[in-house]
C-alpha cells in the first residue's frame, strides 16, 4: 500500500477487476462500511460521451456510526461523505484506492474531530491492508 496526497492506493497483481471489487467490498464490510453507491465510470463515459474508458468503479462507502458522529459534530460534513473507494484497471494490474479521512477532514478545520478522524483513518488503513 502506498500513500498518495489524499488517500492510499494498492496494486493488486494477478487479481481480476471483479475480484478486486469483491475484496475491497468485503474488507470495508469487516470494518463496518456498507456500499451506498457504485458508479461504473466506464459505462457512464460511454453513455454520456460515447467514448471508451478503462474499467473504473467508484464505491461510495459509509460506516453509519462514524457518519452519524461526524454529522453531529459538523452538519456540513455531508459534503465530504461518503468515503470513496476506487477500483480501476491499469497497465500494471488492478489498483484499489481509498480517500484519506485525515485529508478530507483537514478541509473542515473543526476542533474536536480528531478522535473520529483517527478512527476512520485506522479503519480504512486496515481495509487497504486486507484488500
């Protein structure tokens, strides 16, 4: 797993795209996250622009308890929810990535959210390790 400016990514060699979706979905579930949205970017670009694109899926994941706590602390935090995960085909294989709650919450600048952010960050770090 490697850190990028606003999240984490991991190359899965020898894993199919569909297997990667299954693996990250299961790892998210193990940390209390459900999938609220699934955006098939390839199909959307084909439909809207009639252009080809690699397989690329955005999963909108939510841990209801963490989301509830965040909304109580900062009502406008919904602008940054849900937590997004991406599965995409690359020349090297399939890459999975997740947004960093620490990076997202840094936009808010609200005191008292450190423990919540640290919990979300730890959970998503474990998701990436298990994927």
